[in-house]
C-alpha cells in the first residue's frame, strides 16, 4: 500500500490514504497561515505537512514544537495563553504575507532536509529495525 507512504515533502499529487488527509494537504498548499494550537505537548503530522507545503505556521510554544520550529526562522511561536500575541502575529501574517515568504521557504526546507520519508525517515527506521 504505497499510497500511505506519501513523503511528507511530496505533496504534489498522487493517491491519498484518506479523504481527510487529502483535504488537509490541499488546504496547507493554499493557506495564508496555518494556526497550530496545542497544549501542553503534542506535535502532529498536520504541523509537518503544513511546513512541507510551504505554509506559514504559527504554533504554540511547547517543547515538541520547538524541536521543529525556530521562531522567526521557519515558523512563528506564540505562548498558548497569550491572546494578544496570537492576534498580533496572525493579523500581521494575513495583512503582510510577503513579509513571511523567507520563513515559509525555510519551513519547507526544514521538512525536506530533516523529515522526508524516502530519504531520511524510512532509511533511519529500517536501520533501527535491521541493526538493533
């Protein structure tokens, strides 16, 4: 079932494993900003997919998220309970999308270079299983 192994960095087409997954990936490609509210500590595929699609990600500042997103470099991090900061960053992102273009490019590069299924993740998983 290779359709389930679509690389995180390969969102250009092909068969999608689930309808919900397909819709999420398509939305990530056209969104102005992907808001990722998580508390206290969850990092999910949707964050990685949004970054892979080159979306601007504004996310909760939590340890797992900070492992992937460096504030101002490949995304924006905001304290979960800071409503004013969320408002400021989201309004800025929507009003001035070109200001965040470099961050979006860096987000995609982060995923391709660190989380690509075919070249990074799968080889590491196979090595882990085959060489305990």
